[in-house]
């Protein structure tokens, strides 16, 4: 074909913007340069043909029939199975390591030792084995003989803070009485807060505690390393970041990054815990390299509890005061982040939704001999929100003010007012007890509320290609991953809508590091990063097609050519999609899309209302109803967004009422590393859920909501428990023993 | 009646090794009738008849999976779940390995129509039984009623628990074609979801029942 001379386009003007970027699951911001252009936007939120509607997910049939292939399902010829040997002690050093017997066992192909020789939490990986079946690998791991020198440990925050506590991590700079503390933040003026507190009409001084929570991804961490020597490798990974894999794996395998392909077609849950190859991935790479065979190393369920990370716990001491008109005038907070050997995470007080006159806070990481916390859905926010919402409730009751009105008075943003009104209507807030515990009978009902926020927003990492074939096929390709959030579905919908096609007319290809770049799915940044690039590619595809088809449509101007209902038309002439595409060059056409800042936004608001029933004879809490009102700019897919809101409510229900890592103080080991002992939310406990998308948010931009909807419900549930029975439980989870102890204390003081 | 369990023979040995061997042989007994089980004479460690020898040998079995006869070489201790996923060629990977100890339901399959946790069934004990996995209930192009409802009501997110729920509910609707919400919850009590799909799983189950079951 003769090459046509292309006119040199004028380079677009550039501008600098700050965007969120997720590093190891933690959201930070970076400054980037983007083209200063604005093309066609999304248009009004209520004028879409596919987007904002209830789109069933495109991979639904695969998942519902067991045909979706996860990393755990990968089986390659000659593949070996890996198993990890973990340290049983909270703190120990290896004295002797003997794998000679294990190495001679049937089916064993490789044994490697972890690079560390001192272990600082029970469950730390010591060695790994690859064998021909999972059972034989397990046998061999058990047959490795390790002798440890057991060292002093500390696993409880209350013990770790004491001056005489064993030291979790060695350091030189610590004052002797702060050996396990790391100062993270100090904000505000302590003296001003003291002065403001002195002028308050009511004060609450309380301690709030949340335990460490497990992600409990149903597909455990792990990967299949397809490497048999040679110059290239493929990694099948269960990950939230397709592009976080090749670099890490290449280092372990001694290859260059471009020789390693990461693939993630479906993944069974991450919730913030799956970025990079992790320790298990490093071990899998080393086993594969040693055995010169593909190795699948998936953590066992107990491995997953002991070494795959967790949500950091929190210990917060807060003193706050209000004026009798309901103005929160002063707040001081001492916040400890309980992240094991890691740093933990916790949003600062006062929680970002509220103003607090004068405030002062100190935030510390308080370390223990436990597996490091990692990011988990809205890192640090549910913990901070639980304390703040509980505190606000205590203050509201103290001055006899409606908790909803009290919140409105102290919120930074009026968007919450309409959301609180909507939620209050939905749960029928007027039915609540005006006096806590006033309900009749042993089973008492109560209501509570809370509010949350999240930044979200996108960044410019997504590179999308749309290819239209001569046969009418449409392919949208980008390396991103779908965590079950519906990424595939909205990607397809954006292109189909732009080209006037149906969902089934477009195919998407994702989940490979050999496709266009994409960001990691963390910090609710996926939709806001990906959808603008997809939209940009789709718009460019439409214009490229329009230019090609103009001669067939009376030389209409490209912008006058309509793409609708499977037809391409202009000036009274119309072509079916197939006819139109038949006129394309044999290779079809491809358009490339880049991120556009104007198509996405930042900052969401949400509130939760909860109703519970507390049995004051048994202490049992039964959730009755939960309502979540959430904005998010343009809701790309109403059906999947509602599912996410449900998911947020259910996960926080678990944190509020049932979940928590339980440690044995003397042995330093976790007592509940399995689903039999770690209580996940189950079918029998589910209340009625009402997920409400706040359509009064008219922003025509995409913003992620995954984190936001897990934040406000902890406070809402704890406050509902108080409203029901008059017991304020400040330590999660709200288990029957705490209710009964509270009731007993109340009877004693009465 | 004595509180002592009745000993089947005088050389009763309660050790785990003998127990496993016993299970293997019991499974073999049922299977031999259908001539579905043969000792793997080619395997080096197939001496499971030798008295006191460790039961680390392997046996050839055939399973009836989704209407097909499927052969596998397994150890007596190999679970049905592990056999389906790792020992059949090609593997049947719809049932998921999540807890491997009977707490989560992701590995649920139907054994003679009854939902069982396949991580708690030894493969040798599944010989001669009619096994149905989620793949046997429908295909993406031809889904059963429960699968259709799961897609329509968005009763799945990451999808890792989905095969277990679909199988559990499909089996339950055969038993109770017109369940209440409370009955659906009860039927699902042995299945965990982490993404939080429960409310829509219940909706899907009720809708599938209304539309005529699985």
C-alpha cells in the first residue's frame, strides 16, 4: 500500500498535575505531566446508553460455570508443587538446618532455605520444597530438621509499649522507654487544645482498640513460575498488579524484565494484600530455578493467615470536647498503629470528614513480633473512623443531641447532609431509641450512623489499544487486571457505547504484562485510571473510522457521522457496522488511548446507617439492616457498583462483630489461623442490605469507590449496639462477652 | 453394652497408618466390584498390601466425573478435590481449594446428588459414586438456572467461591424447589464468600427457584 504523507500534528500543550499512585498498596501522590487537551467528555450521567445501567458482568458465565481459570488452576506439563516450612516461634534464630533426609524423599526435586536466619514472627518462612505432588512436598517440608535458639518475643501492644519489653526490631536511636515505638506524625498545638478543652461543656476521654484483621482472600497468595532454564519465563500470578510482577521475578530468576511475562486472567481476591511477587513468589522463583521445572507455590490457608499480611490494628486514646450547641471544639489523640514488625497504617484524628476546632495528635507505630501488616481496603481508615464515629456518638449522647444533627454540625462538606437525610429516611431513623437501651424485652433494637471519605482518582499509567477488524470485530486491549470489581465489563461497555454497538460486539483482552501498561489496583484508582484511557482510545477509534468512512457517506465531516444502533450514518446515508468495517484496510484500524485528567475526579462521600438487635441475656448482636449511601461521580456500572457497596458493608460487619487475630501471649503464636476459628461473615448472619448510589452527585467524572464503602459502617454498627442496649463497646470485635461485661458494669453502678 | 468400640479383628491397630490403609482397602472393596480400581503395579511404592509397610504407594482408580469415566493414579490419602484438580488429565478445576479442611465450601461437588466438601472425601472413597462438579451443571453457552441467575443478579465478584455456591444451591433446589429466604440462607451456611456477595447469592437462588429450579 502506498504510504500517505501524514501531516505533523502540533504537539499538545503540557500541564502538571498531582495524581495518586499506589506503591505496595499504599496510596501516595506524585506530580505528572499530561497533555492539556480536553476532547469530548462523558456527557451527563443520566444520558448514557450502556454506562450507568445495570450491566451483567462479561466474565459472569465463565465464573458461574467453573470455566474461569485462576492462578490456582494452572497446571503445566512437568509442573512441581511448592510447600513452605515456617518458623514455629515468634522470635528465633536457626542453630542447625538439615534437609538431607527430606532431599531423598520420593518426588522431591528442590529444597531451598530462606535467606534470613533470624525470624521475628511465628510463621516466617524458613525453607521451601518442590515435589511432584502437593502431598509429597508437604511430607518433605515436615521432614526438614531445624533446631532453633528461641529468643524473647512480645505480641501484645500493651506489653510492647512497656520499657522492659523485648525489642522487636533492633535499633540504635531509641530511647530506652520507647524501644518498640516509632513516631510517625505529630500535628497541631497541644497547649491550644488544652485551653480549648477547658472551655468545653462536655468532654469524652476514651480508648478505642481494633484488632488485626485478615484479608482472607479465598485464593491464597502464590504463583506458578513457568521457567525451565533458558532465557524467558512466564509467571501466572494472583495479583492486583500485573505490572508489579515481571521486575521482581526477573531479579530472582536472573533474567531481564522484558523476558518475563506476567499473566493474571482471574484472581480470587486481594483487598490490598497482593502486590509484587512477595516472599512466596521469591521462593517459587528460586525453586523453579533450582529444579529447572515449572513450580506452583500457593500458600496453604494457615500460611495465608500467618505470613500473607493483615490489616493493622489500632489503639487510640482520644480526648475531645464540645460546646452545648454541638460544636466540636477540641480533640487530642494518641494513636498507635499496630502493624507487627511493619509500620502499620492509620488515618489521623480528627478523621477527615469532621472539623474539630483545635486538634493535636501523635501517631506512633507500635511494633510486635507478628507478621507485618500490609495495605487492606482503605488502609488505616476504618480504624480511625470507628474511633471518631464512636467518640462523636458519645459526645452527642452527652449533650442530648440527635447524632445525625450533631454530625451535620461538624462536617466539613455539605454533601454529607443530603446523604445523611437519605440514609435516615431509608432506615427510618425516627424509630431509634431516644434513650439508649430503652427498648422493651430481652432482644433490644438500636440504630447508629457513620460517615466516610476517600480520595481515589486516577493516574496516567494506562495505555489502551482498540482495534477494529475488517470483519467488524472490535478488540480493546490493555494489561490491567480484574479483581472481581467489573473492570472487564466497563472496559467493554465504554467502547461499545462510543461505537454505537452492543456489549457482545466488543471483546476485551486484559491481564498480561505484554499488553499496554496499566496501574496496580490499589487505593480505588483502577476505574479512574483505566476508564479515561479506554474512553480516549474509543473516541479516537470513532474519529479514525469516521475519516475512513466519510467518502462512503457523502463526504460528511467526521464529527457529523453518527455511530448508533449498530449503524454508521450521515446525511441520510447509512451503513451497517459490518458494511462499514468491510471498507477498512486489511489490517483494520487501531487507535491508542492515553489517560485524560478531565475524565476522572477525586474525592467521594458516603454514609452508613445500621440497625442491630442485641440480646441482653446472651450478649449476642444480630445485624438487622444496613444502608450505605455513596457517591462516586459517574457510576460506570450500577449493578457492579452496588455489589461493591454490599461488599464494603459485609467486610466491615465482619470487622465490627466477629473478626480479629487472636495471639497467645506466652507462645507468641496466632491461635486462630484458619476459617474454623477466625470468624468470617457467613450466610446466616447477613442482615438486609440497601446499597444506594447517590445520583445527586452530578460530577461527570469517574472516581473509585471500593475503599470508601468499607469505612463508615464500623462506627454505625458500634453506635447501633449502644443505642440498642446502652453498652459502649470501644474494643472491636463486639463479641457477647463485651456486651455482658458492659451490662454487668452498668447494673453495678446503677 | 460395652463403651469400648467393637474391634473387628484381634489384631486391631488404631494407628493412623493402618487407618489410612484400611480406608484405602475399604474404598478398593467398593471399587473392585465395578473393576474400577486396580493396583498400580508399575509404581515403585505400590506395596500397600505388605503388612506394616507405610501407605505411601499409589493406586489407579477411575472416577465417574460429570458423566465421564476418568482415570487417575493417587495415593490412598489423596483427597477427591486434589484428584479432580491435580490428578485427572485434564484437571477439573471448577471446585476450588480454599481451606482444605472442610470449613469454606468452595470445593463443593455433588456425590450421588448430595453436596459434599471434596476436600474431606478421599478419592478412593469416591470410586463408584456419581460425581458432579460445577462444570457438569452447565457451560458458559448453556448455563443451568442457578448459573444464569448468578450472572443476572451479580451474585459473584472475584468468583472464587462461586462454583461452591452454585453447586450447593443447585443440589438444594433439587431437594426443595420452592425455598424461603431463610431456607436458602440455611442451605448456604457451609459456604464462605469474602467479597460480600451473600445478598445477591440469596436473590439469585430464589430467582432460580422461581424460574424452575436448577
